[in-house]
C-alpha cells in the first residue's frame, strides 16, 4: 500500500473511532465516517468490504494502540521513582498519571469495552494481554500503600479503588455526560479525596492502635 492509500485508510479508521466512541456502532453510518474523514463514502469500500469489516480493523488497531500505550515498564519506573515520597504525594502522582492515560485513550478504551460485550475472543484477549500486564504493578502499589499507611493489603486495595474510582468518574462525566471538566478540577478533587483518606486512616490507626 502506497503512502497516499495508507494515509486515507488511517483517516477512515480515525474518523470511525471518533464517531463510534461518540454515537455507538449501530448509529454510525459509512456516510458519516466518510464526511468526518473528508472523503466520499465510496472510497471507504475500496479499503473495507462493509462496516463490520471496518469495525474489526478498528478493534484490532484499538487493542494494538492500548497495548502499546499501557507501557507497564514506564509506570513501574514512575512508581519506583516516587515510592519513597510521602503517601499522599505518591498516590497523587499515580492517580494523575492514570487520569492522563485515560484522557489520551478514552475513545479506544470505550470501543474495546463496547465490543467486549459481544466478542468473547476479544474479552479473552483483553484479560490475557491487558489485565495480566496490570496485576503485578497494582500489587506493588497496594504493598507500598499498606507499608506507608500502616494498614492491611485489603484496606490498601480499598484505598486504591476509591482513588481510581474518582479518576474514572471524572473521565465518564467529561466524555459521556458532557460535564465541563478541566485538569485543575480533577487535581483539586483528587486532593480532596486524598485529604479525606489520610485523615480517616490516621483516625482508624489511632483508635485501633496499629494495623487495621
């Protein structure tokens, strides 16, 4: 495939990713994809037999990009560099990093999650390729939280879920509910959540006299 054809195909896929993430697969037409890509709809069928074929290629590309972007080595390095920071600073660094990742990859994540509902092979692939890459680093973060805060692994896991839940909520509000949210608002909310967690942890530790 020459450069011009490759560029056109990429434009089609990128336009489809944007529209499918916004409107869903069934509500997205080849005509709307062509309009978004700035081409005629007949050109789409030079590259894809039908919309289903286009979707399969989008999912494959989405998975490839997500796997490339979920660079656990980079996240491990960030954790290693900040692991000796105070608990609150450590958590904030990790949470802001995950927010930036979700912001950058939201459309791809949404398409993969939507398609997983109907595609068992994709579900297995996500479990094997994405989840497995995350388990080890999540375990490390939980251990660091437990050690820093003087709590059990179980409670460290709860702390992490609360924190990640805040990040996910903001991303959903911004991209699915059209709530106007900027990075400063997210950072402020993360600060508030971390303040509550730190105060609550200190109170629990004082009342129990040790690990909780």
